[in-house]
C-alpha cells in the first residue's frame, strides 16, 4: 500500500487512483492513519483533478463498507424502505415534510441525514432545534422508531459509513465541498449502508446550489443515478430550482416551524398554500419515490396519495410519533418548544420594485454568519437565528417594505445580516419569468 503522500501526489498529478489506493484512503479515515491534513489534501486534489466513474464507484463502495450495513428483512416491515436526499439547499426543509408523508402512504423511511455543509443547512441541525430530539441511535432503536412512526430521521452514527462522517466534516471547512465524485460517494455511501429499496435524489441547480448551472447539475444527477443503480439501489434524480430560498424561511428552528405549518395546514391548508416551488418539489419527489417503490401505479395516483396524507392529518401524526420516539417534545404539533432569537429586524427594500433575483448562496452565508451554521468543525449552531418572511421572486414591494425578517442573537449581528440580505436581493421594474420548479428527471 503506497503511503498517503504518494496517493495524494498521484491524484494531484492527474492520475487515476487504483481500488487499493482508495481502500487505503478510506481505511485511513477510519483508523486514523491518515491525518486531517492528508485527508484534506487528497480531497482538494480530487476537487481539482476529478475522478472517473470507476474511481467514484470504488470510493462509494469502500465508504459504504467502512462500517455497518443495515438489512431490514428481519424486521418484517412488509413495506419498502425508501428515502429522499437533497444535495443541499438554502431553506431546504423538504425532508422534514416528505418523510412523514411517505410513511403515511405505506412506506418505511429510514432517513440518514447530515449536518449543515458550507452555506446550506443540515436536516439534523434543524431537527435538533426541537428540545431533546436525538439523532444518534443504535440500530435496534432505529428499527423500533421505524415500527412506531414509519419514519426516522437520524445521523449515520458511529457504525454507518464512518469514513464519510470524518471526510464530510473536513470538506465543510476546507473548500472541498463542490466535487461530483465526493458528493456522489458521500450521499450514496450512507444511503447504501441504510439498506434502502429505492432512492430519489433532489439535485439542486442555481445560485444557492453546489451545482450552479444546468450542466453541473446534470453531471451530478447522472453520476448519482449511475453509481446508485450500479450498486443495486434503484435510483432516480430530479434537478430542481435553487435560484431562491425554498419556502419562506432559512434557519433551523424557523424551518422546523415552517415544516410543521405545512404538515398541519397552518400555512393555509395542509401544504396547499405553501410557497409554490417548495410544495411542487416536495410532491414531485414523493411521487417519484412512491412509483419507484411500487406503492403507486403512476404519478397522478402518487400525487393524490401524498395530498391525502396531508389533508387527512396522517402525515403530521407520523411526524409527531417520530419526534416523540426520538426524545423530542411529547406533542410537537401542539407545542414544538422552539426557541426564538431575542432580536428580530426587518430588511427594508432600498427602492420600490419587484423581487427579480436573489443571491441565494449569499443568503445562506448570512445565516451561517448569524450562527446558524458552522465555520469550523465543532462550532455550536444557534437554532434560533436565520431569516423568515423571505419574499419570493415576483413580489412587488414599495421602498422600505421588508425583503425578509432577520432573527439574530444580538443587535450587532442583526445589523450585519440586514446589510448582507439587502445586498443579496435584486429589485427590478417588472416581474421576471419564473423558472420551472422541477427542471429535469434523470433515471
């Protein structure tokens, strides 16, 4: 086995890594024989030089088998185990809404999720805004929660894909997030280890996504679908719009509240009056999964099932059971016990006009700067902070009307965020054409 420096040098110089090289790297992540500096150096070389499909598949498989791989047959659920995963977005709380909807439609949803990465929020950080919610569980408890609630959103834990857990944390703080092979291996290693029967991926495209262009999003989606299917996991991907904040909030507790409003109808009718892009993408992902898993014969029937899960209240009930089973509030639908930031300041529009665009990445970074994300591993996330009442594209405003509402821990932080958010919005005299929420299906 070549020493780490030789493997790093090989990739730095543009060579393809052998399976043995990749196995050695992954083993080094697990047993500590690769230092943080060496692992980060190889990650940067991969960002720079890339990996071909053989290398990406080898990395995915090695990371999948770096720990325990779950198998659900012994649990006799009698239902397919399915999941959705997003490549990361600003305001993306879709997993919180979709997992219980799928459970209400007859699936089992063992959802392995992650922390915030770069300028995007993390599903686990959002859920831990709920007091007591535990994201680290042993496999037997994972199964108990699935039996009780039909869905469980948890971390990979120490047993599942431990190599990815270490590499994921390093990538977050070393500018090595934006890499198709690394994103592919990171996502799929956890999903393969979770023992799924079907997977649908939400590949974001736009200013707030890791894939800012249609070509980049297509490359990532195709990589994920090819490697997933090659590993025996039926996989599809939707390329969806991320040129704006999803929904009306960005920030952990704020997004949980918006998800609860969607599930319970407090947004105006069980998701029907939710922000259009957010609602459309949620239903489209769910429909693909129900069809792929054989739970619906076609997309129209799948969409009807998902809508019924909302209006009947069953999706909200599944979410409440999951939260209670994982140590969160006993009745999250009645009292989520979410804390609020002490300072809330509107962001005034500098002129009259129509919201024509927003720098979604800049808005995500503004939330991170408020304390809603991490600048380095181990940073504490403040669940209270973020943005609410984010005005969608096409909104007409008078000068001084709020573009969004900043939630901050201090007046100084609020003032800085107001400036950043104001600079991130573009106002025009006429409304722009609205891009399609779902841009392409791969697989």
